[in-house]
């Protein structure tokens, strides 16, 4: 991430369908090299939001800027900075992968040797080079998803928008897609990633906006979101020896908010537990405990989401 102006700025986005409000005043920004996740259940407003960001859907209110240019339905130059990968596959099944890439590349005003070079690069990036001449209708679901992402990357966009790109794919393809997205962020591309898979947001996203009923309920890093709702780390020590005195000594530490003993395990509630592990182990040993194993359990986004929305993510 850089200290320059944000790559994407959304301000007060709004969209209604008759009496139903789909998006109700959403605002956020994304820096170059940042992966930003919109995390929410189906129907939360994720796809409507990104459709307005990409200039595919006319908004009822608000503003969108990408790479310093305003985005709207007819903003061709601004849209050239965006690579959009929709949730529904946007590929031609009766064409080969290479034919699909060449077709969409020409739509992005690529041609000649530049287009041939980019097609070869995308085929290598998506691990489809050995199937480049096969019709897409012979591909697995994961291969089709990878090609779908490759099409969005052809013109080297500044911002890549991915709308639930792993829906319906096998675990191996899913891991390959997530690894590719992580690499893009490290290379400086801004990524807007929508998902209703908690583990994907935790793995990929630098910052996360929790969206529900068309609104951003909270925004920040995973650690910031957890702190927002008062969740703390748990440290579980499997120990023998004189665990009673050791538990009392650990409970007296300033950074320990709770200590319980039961069935050969000392469980602590600690803020920023990994910063205090050496002191915890030293105190336990001084108190007579023989520590056999240590596990730090950090609070996850599932707890945050449940706290903010009152429901589980998949509801």
C-alpha cells in the first residue's frame, strides 16, 4: 500500500429497486496494492455495489472515482482502469481458452504482438497453457473460473474487481485462485473482493468491510474489527506440575484479563497474546507448571459478524 491518493473512492453509494433499498449510503476506499474485502451474506448488497463501482449499473446517489477519474455508465476511459470478474461466468463455451482471451483482448483495444504476448502470459498465470486449444465447454468448473479471472486481467487494470470468484469450485482450484489473488495484491494491483466465505476474507484481505442490508456495518483490518467488539485472544497451556500456583501467578499479570484451570489446561484471556508469550511461559514455569504445549486462539471474523449483524454469515 502507498501513501498516495486512493485508487478507488466510493462515497455515499445508493440504489433502490422500487420500495426496496439495496444499497444505502456505502462509502469506502482502496489503495494501490491493497486487497479490500466486502464480506456479507447473499442479498447483502455486494453485487449491486460493485456493479455501480464498475459503471455497469446506474446509481441513485453517490460518487465513484477510480485512478482519479469519475466512473459512471458512459465513462469509457475510467472503466479502462477496471478489470471486472463477475460471479456468473462471462466466457464463450464453444470457443477455446485462447480464442476467448483474444476476443476479449480486442474489446480492450489490444492487438497484434501485444495481444499475443498478453494471452500467453494469462494462460501461464492461470495454469491453462496446456489446455489453451481445447473448447471451454470441456473444462472443469475451476478451470472456467480461472479463465474468467484471466480475462479480467488481460489489459493490466489498476483495480481488479472479483465478485465471489470461488463459488462452486473444487478445493484445489479454490486454493489456486486465492493464491493468484494474493500475488496480484503484492504486485501493486488494487483488488476489491466480495465473498461470503469467512476464511477467504481472513486469508486475503488487508481491510474488510462488513456489509449487511445494504450498509457497511464496520470496516478495518481483522484485528481492528475484533477490537471493535471487544474480543480478546485465548491462550491454552497444556501443563502438569503445580498448575494451581502457576495459574494464580498468570492471573496476576497486568495483560491477562482472565485465567482458569481445568483438566490439565490453563486457559488465559489476553490482549495481543503473541506479544506476551515469552512472559507467559516464564511466569508459568516460575509458578511450577511444566508446559507441554501452547496454543493461541485468536478471535475470528465469524464472532465479529455475528455481533454486528445478529446472524451467521451464511444465513
